[in-house]
């Protein structure tokens, strides 16, 4: 049987000439922001939807008011799968309109994502259609691991890899990719904002810690707890947890825009900010790979709003 074509692309790895010139840093960016859906999420959604399609499913339900939902909507449209997405009341009209452009049905329910998620799971059982989670599923991790498969063909093994962490789906995928490509000496730097540092707290405690509240402009990192598998994988690698404030995350987005003319959201800025923030502690000739996870939660209006608020 002919394999279905991938709905995501092989993204390039770019060297930061700006950081090299300014600070003598060797930083490479894996440009997942160039994906058709604007973020790495498309890899996992492509993988899980193809599996469901092969099982005969033509309708699915999900919960996400952000990049997972948008990537899922994109892949579903390409594959002719009917999609219903439950989003919380906090979801911006900007994101709702983007998802609707891809012909997905949207229902607004719940004060936060957790309530929306519980409702979506309940509905999947009532309607007898598969539920697609935004980050907690082995098929999602398998899809995200393809990032490292590509990097292994594009560059030498780095000394550090910097990954933004929300629910932990991308992090699990990166760990899987490192393991299957035998990149075992890489130090994994996990990047989170102060108001959503669930992995950093969990890693320090050596058990999953659920945050009481989330307070950050990096809404794509707004999971109260990471998936348990992140700690299992983390035990196999040297880990550096990196936590910064919202201002630092946003200004990294602004610097990135000025260098690459590409807009990413603050959740991605969390990872991008690492090299500049830690420039005085990074060793000479240390090779750093940053996963530019992308994100479509921030349009130009929001960018300009944050620019006024967080001006250097």
C-alpha cells in the first residue's frame, strides 16, 4: 500500500549570524516556525491522524485553543477528516477565526483548557468518535521525534538542545529523537516562563508537580502539569532547567523577528532567549541547537501591544 504523503515539511537549520557576531556564540535554529501550520505540532497531528484514518475513522474531536488545534485542523482538512474542537472561553477571537478558516467545527466550553478537555473526552465517548489530545500521546511524540531525525542529517550532534516546555509533548518527542539517533551526550535545556514552570518544579522534586495557577503571556506553555513520561526520559539525559520572565521571552521574539523576519509567539521566545540570556556562562565553541517551535497565537496587533509593554 502506498504511504500517504506527509502534511509537514522538512524544515531548515539556520545559523544565527547575529549571536555569532555580537557574542561569539555558535547557535543553530531548527525552523519549525516554517511549517504549514506555523508550528512543530503538525508533525504529531499528522502521525496520529494517519493512524486513525488507517483504522477507518473519518471524524475526531479535540480540545485546544492554540497551536495543537490549529495544526490538527490543518491536517484534518488535508485528509478529509471532520473535526470538532472544544476551546475554552479564554480563547482569542484571533485563534478561533484561524481555526474556522480550516472548516473545523468549534464549540466554546469551559473557563480553562482543563474544563474544555474533560468536556471533549466526555463527548468523544457519547459520540463514539476518537479523541485527539494536544500533547499526551505516544503517536504525537513519535511524530515530533522526526525533528531530530532531520537534524541528524543536517548537522553534527550539538552540545546542547534548547526546548520550550508546555505540556511536554515536544520534549518527549525530542527525547525520543535523541535516543533513536544515538545523540546521547546532548544536554537538554528545558525553557519555561516563570508563570508556567511545571517541568522545572517537577524535575527538581523528582515527581510530577501540578501548578495551582498559570500566569504568563506564553499561553502555549500554560499546562498545569507535564506528562509523566517527561521525567522518565529526563533520567536518561543531563538536564538544565531554564526559567525566564515574560519580558525576556517576548524580547527574544522581537530579536528573532529582526533577524529572520519571522514572527513567533512568546512560548517559542522562551527557548530562543536562552543563548543571549546565558551568554556569559556558555563555553567557547559550544554548539547549541534551539528548536524554534513557532506558534500562531500572536498576530501583529498582539506583537505591537507586547512591544509597548516590554520595550527594552
